[in-house]
């Protein structure tokens, strides 16, 4: 095992090693992404217990077979891991929302809170500025979807906009965000 | 789905905001479309920046211990050899609700495997061990309740799925029976369509049967107050 200890292995190599059930590689991957994955789950769920469960689920999923399914044609490993984490966090948020559906008196005020809260919590100045540069409708659609875990249909229902409009706003918002971030300094590595 | 339709959906997919059927259709398209794959990859990079922009919180050490512990204890794929293990694993995969055993006035010999750490590893080890035995409980209640136990390891688990509502202020309570002496191993509080699991650690040689009865909730009873609705005899433990 000691011979395999190559701290500089890139993420793709680590995922390949994990696909061969290499526990050391899994440990290294955890040490790289445990923080970002947990932070995303915390940001979305606002509940450390639930966030831990999601993060554990993400890593066990990677260990159990997701690493084998990784396909570098679908993005770099970092983006892929964070998309797994996002997916699981969204599932958890929606599950919780279904469970609390009886006490549902959510209003538009909640949307405003989610948007404002998410933006306030952003530490990355780059992202904050790029989001701030979007039209408010685009920003709302994106933030409700990404940080709030709402579907396009739910966002349409909650904001009163037609579904097609929400789709367009989300699409244009994400494309503009990409352009802004790329113009800034290009994709970052962890 | 046409290429143009797929193109429109990719941003929503990258932020997990599509309806499930849209997401499935898009995945199918992307599988065979190089241009859409590249587009999705690029938008995932953008979405990742939304994640990375959040304030970064240090995860607790217990998370690291759990994740790595579970990986170490888990052999990977291919360990499932028996059909019941296959369904149990499938159930486990779709997020089972792991319910801790309520501390009713129980016999002391029965302790719960409460450590959250590595619970899943224990579950899998138990399910895949060649020395584990399994029984299916039968009776008047709806639903499927299996008991899987490894006599040598003194570990077992009750897997309950599809149990109906036990009635107002009632719960299902599970008992191991030694002669005429039932010992509670905990209560099942099934949600709709959920699978519930109870872990048990004890010397199973002392027991001849397992049973489920309906008892006052939420904590259950010190001893059964109603007739069992489900039961089974334990093989090879006498």
C-alpha cells in the first residue's frame, strides 16, 4: 500500500483506484471533498445531522459503485462529485418538504428568504458577483432551484410565472453565470 | 426527444430542477449525443461553482470515521448470493429508515447496536454472512417482516416493510420468546411505504420464536398485552 501513496494523484486517478476498491484512494478523495460536499449539504439542508447523512450517502455511493460509473466525458471529477452531492441534497430537501407538507403555509416570503439567505451566505466573491449581475428573475429561478431544491414546476407555481418562462430564465441565468465565471478566470480546481 | 428539446433541458438538469420523466428522457439523449454531453459537462462546472461559493464548513470527524469505516468493512459488489439478501439490499439502497430501538423496560441481555458508526457496514455484514439465517414472520397483519440473524455473531435484524397502520396511539412491538417469556426488542413505527429495520444483539440460542404484537405507543409495553399478529419459530437455535 505504501508504494501507492501518491498524494499528487489527480481526482480522475483516485476515482479509477476507487473503482478497484482501493481504500487509500477513497480516503484521499474524502479528504479532498469531504468539506465541499458537507458544506453544500449544510447550505441546502441547514441541519448538520441531515447534512452528515447526505454526505455519508454521497461517499458511500462513490465507494459502492458510482466511481465505476464515473465518465470523464460528463465533466471533471470535482464537478461530478459536487453534482452527486447536490442531487442527494435535493432528494433530502424534497423528502423533508413532503414530510412537513401538513404545516405548509409557505408563501412568497419564503422564496425571498431563500434567495436572500443563500446570497448572504455565499463566501465566494466571484460567484456572488456573477449571481448579482443576473436579472433578478434569473437569479431567483436559479437560486430557488440550486440552493432551494425546487423543481421548475414548483418554481413556476410559487412565483406565478408560466413554466416555459421559468425554464427560459433558468437556462439564460445559468448560461450567463457560466459566461461571467469563465470571463473571470475560468474553471477553478479545488 | 429531439436534440433541440434536449438542449433546452440541460440547464435545468444541471441544477436538478427537472421533473423526473424529463430528467430520464434527457439522460437517454445525452448518452448518445456528444454535443449535449459537452454542454452538460460545462454547465455542471458552473453549478459546481454555485456549490463552492457557499461558506465552507469543516465536516465533523465522525463523518470521516463513518464514511471510511463503512468502506473498509464493505467488500464491494458481488457479495450477494441469496435472494433474500438481494431484496434486503435493494430495500437498504432506497434509503431505509433506520430506527433505533426504543428503550422500553427490556431485558438487559438485549442491547441495541446503537452506534451510528458503521451501522450500515454491520447490516451488510449480517446480510451477507453465510452463517446468517432468515425467517419470514406470518400471521394476520399485512406487510412483510423478516428476521435475519447470525447466531454466532449474536447479531440480528428485523426488516419490516408494508406494515399497515397499527391503529391510533399504537405501535408494532417485536418480541423474542424464550419458553413463555417474551422479551421486547423494540417497536416498529412504519411510515407509509417505508422499510423499517431494528438491530438486535443477543444470544439467540435462548429463544425459540419471534413475534410482533400491537401495543400502546409510542414506547410499547413491558410485556405483550395483545395476541401476536405475526410470528415465526427460530430455526436451529434450541
